[in-house]
């Protein structure tokens, strides 16, 4: 190889390494301490985690292992005590409170175990809420909320209040609310924790579909291995650290989507 070819190769190699793509999410040495002094408790002890765009990750682990703490940090609902969090290469750990709130509003969707819907408010108005915070005009809010409810199979339930809906339907309204802003990532903390097996499976199949059809990256916490089996990857927390991180060669979601038997349209 001529000297000039050798230096061109070296330069290309250098470029390739500097241009190395950041994953969608990168955590490095994340710690989280709750409380002060004697009462201080280290809930996360130095978490390293990379999540690629389009992944579907189940987060498992014993109670108190730091799963919700990690989800809250990922979702910009809280800040780490130390460590680095990059979202699409942006150092979230260096952002101001307002910048973090904006990132949360624009890129992240949340689903909680308890649905967290406003009780005396229709499904449609619940779904419109994130758009209200964004200042979206009323007509556009309505259109997007109905579209989002349609995605989760609940278009015909738009005017019902949560009390008039089953648990599975309420969770789907909560998912529609998380989706209405077209987030890159859906963070779900035990989304099936309050549901029976059949409703849980419907929620998992919906998440699988959103991941496959919309390319939404999904991170969900679950205690149930049957539900984790839907994911493409299973990350296990133990005692404030990632203890194992495994690819799932045969996600249950793929089999369920192939069978396509689940009635997502308005099933109660
Ligand atoms: N706001 C808080 N103040 C003090 N300690 C907290 C707080 N939130 C969580 N912790 C503690 O941090 C540890 C991790 O809690 P976390 O909620 O992340 O666990 P988890 O893995 O989600 O558990 P579970 O499966 O029960 O939901 C626990 O010991 C918990 O008591
Ligand atoms: Mg938790």
C-alpha cells in the first residue's frame, strides 16, 4: 500500500470511529441517591445501558431493585445523582429543567400501572391533555386524540369516562394519551400490573404493534415473565445495577402478530 493510500485508510478509520453512531439512549454510570445523611439510600449504583432505536425492552427484577427509579430518570421525571444520560446524543444530564421538560413533552410517552386518567373526563379529553400543554388548537387536538384512540381500537369509546371502561380499555386510553404527541419512546412502568392475563396480552400485543408498525422504541417494566416474553430484549435489575441483559430470539409478540387473533377494536 502506498503511503498516501495508507494515510487515507487511517483517516477513514478515524472518521468511522468519531462518527460512531450513538444509540437512541445511553446511560453511563448512573447513580440515584434518595434522602440525606443517615437516611440516604442508593437506589441505582452505576447503571450502564444502551438502547437502540426500535428496540422493545422488558425491564425485570425484584421489588426495590431500581426499575421505577431508572424509568423515571429515562423519562426525565427525575434527575440522577451522578452519571451521564444521552438521548439521541444529547447530554440530558447537562440540560436545564425546562429543556428536560421539553424533551419529555416532545419525545417521550408514559404509561403507568394505575392508568392515571382523569376520572370525570372523557377518554377523548384525557387523550387531548398532552396537546393542551403544548398549546395545540382545539380542532387539531380533537382530530389527533380521535386518531390516537382509533390506533388503540377505542374510537367508539371516545366520549365515555374511565368509570365506564374496563381496566384494559382504560390502559389503552392511557396508551393513546402517551401516543398522541408521536413520541420516539414509550416508557411503561408495569402497564399490565393491574390487568388480568387476557387484558395483559392485549396490551402487550398493542405495544408490539406500535413497536413494529410505528417504530416506537418501547421500554416496559414487568414482574411477569409471560409479558416480558413479548419483548425483544430482557434487562434484569438487581440491587441497583443491571444484572443481566439478554436478547429474546423468539418474542411472543411475533407469534401473536402472526396468529392475529386478538380483537383490538373495542374489545372489553
Ligand atoms: N422517593 C423515594 N424516596 C426514598 N426512597 C425511594 C424513593 N423511591 C424509591 N425509593 C427506594 O429506592 C429503591 C428502588 O425503588 P424502585 O421504586 O426504583 O424499585 P422497583 O424496582 O421499581 O420496585 P417495584 O418492583 O416494587 O416497583 C427502593 O428501596 C425504594 O424504597
Ligand atoms: Mg417499580
